[in-house]
C-alpha cells in the first residue's frame, strides 16, 4: 500500500477517521518504504518498527472505542536530538555512546498524548551543528532530490536533514526538527517541504539535547503549511520544566491557515538582497511578492539595517553557548568514555574521540570568545548586535504584519561541495539566523524549482507570538505557488 505513504498528514488523518484504512496499515506502509529507501538516504539512524506496530495497534483500538486524539494513528519521524524514553538518542554524535534516555522530551510526549506514534529517530548534524548533515557521526543524509538526470548525491540541508529527507521521500507523515540558526527552514527549503520555527519559548526545550539554549527552538517539518500547523499545535504549549517556555495560550494554528491576507502589509527587506545571490533567487522573491499582492496584501519596502552583522553575531553567540552546554560530556556521567591514565587524560581522550571536527571547532571558538580578555570584544559585542537586530525587527513590525524573504541564498548543493570550507557552509544561514537572534517565528515553504529541477523556498517571518499571520501568509503563498512536484523515487 505504498500510496498511503504519499498522503499528507491531513488526508491520512481523514482516511483513518473515515475508517478507509487503519493506523496499522499506514504504519506498515511507512516501515516498508523506510526499509527500501533508508540504505540509500540514511535518513533514519534508528527504526523502531516493533514499537511502531504496537503503538499503531493501540491507536486503532483507541479509535474503535471513540477516543481518538487530534493526531490519532499518525506515524512520525523524530529528530535524534529529542530524548525518547528507552530508545537510543545520539544527537548525531559518538559521544553519547549507547545513551538511552530514561525520560521523554516534552514535545514528543505531547505528540504521543495526541495519538501520534514514532517510526524511528532521524539523522542530523552532530549536536545540530551544520547545514548539510555531513557532520553526523552516522554519515551524511542524502536528499531524494537530484539535479536533472544527474546522480550526484545532494544534501537535504542541515541540521534537520534526516527530518527533511524523510518527509520529502514519504518516509513519515511529518517530523520533528529543531532550529538554532536555520536548521528547520534551510532543510525544508532544500527538499520542497514546509518547516516552521515558532517564537522562542513556544515549544518546551525540556528533553531536547541543548546546542545554544537562547536560540534553540523545536518545530515541525511537514508536507504542507496546514500539516505544519497541525503538528505545531501538539508540539507547542507551556511547560513548567523549561523556564523559558511561554505561558501564553495557544491560538488555533490550523484555522489561521485559511485566514485571508487581504489588507495585510508585508515587508520586503532590502538588506536581504546579498552579493552574488543567484538570479533565480531574486526571481523567486519577486514572484512571491506578486503572489502576495494578488492575494490582496500590500507590499512595503523595509530596512533591517543590522542584517549584515547577524551571521558573525550568531557564530559567536551559538558557539559560546555550545561550549558551555557541551561541557557536560566528560565521560563520567553518561555516554561514551575513553579511559586515560588519570582524570584529565580521560576527559581529554573522551572529548577528542567523542566529538567530531565541527563540534570541536565550535567548542574552541566558544571557549575563546568567552575567555577573559576576549569576552568584551566578542561575546558582549555580539550580544549588543543581537539587541540591534531585534530592535530592527520591532521597528519594522510597527509598520508591517509579516516579512517576506527567500529562505536560502541557493538551492541544495552536492555532498562534499562545501564540507571543506566552514565559512561557505555558514553562509547558508544568512537569511535564517536573524529570526533566531530575535526570537521570532519564521516559516519556509516551497515555491518554485530552479533550472536544474531543485526546490527553492520562501521565508515568512512574523512578530513574536504571531504564528497566525505567518501561517496565513504562508498558506496564501502556498496556494498561489501550487508547488506539487515530488522527488522521484530513484531508489525503488
Ligand atoms: N547551520 C547552523 C549551524 O551550524 C544552524 C544549525 C541549527 O539551526 N541547528 O549552527
């Protein structure tokens, strides 16, 4: 029943509600699809087939009794940064060894509370540091997309590359992901899927392996804007276990997707027109503006003056927080240990062997910018820049309801193409890091194909706590774009 795997979350939930098929059938179809695709795509690091089948059976029984939750029976993939009780959690790193959490993250527990079930854990860049999935200790993830008829392996983006690849290749109905500087939106843009990073604090960070705590946010990657709204509804909400979790009531995200954007004002920031940006990205952006106008929105040019400082500020703040967060991996408490002659040698060997090159680079940069003598010059200044960037957005949102930009400065690149050049890799995040620094909700949606047949994404940024406008504008653009191309399943 392979056609079951190509359903959207909304149509799969409908089909199960109408008893056209069961969760057990949908789950089996996904497990069969994963078995065929995963040797080629490497999207899942752990497949929990038995648990998934058992959960699907239990879900079908609940539905039969008339107690179906809003995600009842929906098989999802979980980024391997979320702690899952009794299921190995790796964060894409060797340093966690065979770590199997004794507790469940808040976000995933809310998905299960609402009836969803887990197919397995999804591959990712090590500790979510990367933009191509090549820093994973478990090997790169391959995108189902290819350039024309070429068979070069392309990146699905990162760090949530497993999530994006799995959704694009029909290996789950939707996936969880996290975004510290773009890791939901960039992979979504590279794979023709939809990803939203909500307002900082909307989703609890409890039970999510920390990268940079003031920037990290969870969110879904899905096939449509509406599916992303449905998943976020379950993932978000206040949690006393995360002191940065927001107490605000959740609006109806799905309802917001059918709200008209007539009369809304959409800002277009000049500063997002960067040097060397391919013409196709310019064209995509211009097209997005036309679609918004045609749907009745007003367009306003805005200025986000400090945009050019966002990337340097991010690559100070994020490594600084990472160097502190990752201090806990010392080979003593849990995870892998490489025993040395004394305590210091054990620390050194554990961390030298357990962390990959990119993670070590971040720890070194982070430690450097936080050290006495450099703290003021780097870390403190980056924090000041961060305030300016947030203020730019506040000023802009006094005049506009949402902001429209391209999601990435290019389409997906080939594996190996940028992995030798960290700065080229960091430049992928140029349009996405600003929303993390300012804590704002931002969504990437597929809007067009480039000349080589690869998806390109638009980004909609909203005011803090105004995911509703983000969903409304994104759904309007999605409708206008009519993007329906799917990656060819070349592995079958
Ligand atoms: N690519 C960015 C980085 O490497 C963002 C990663 C993320 O959002 N987790 O830090």
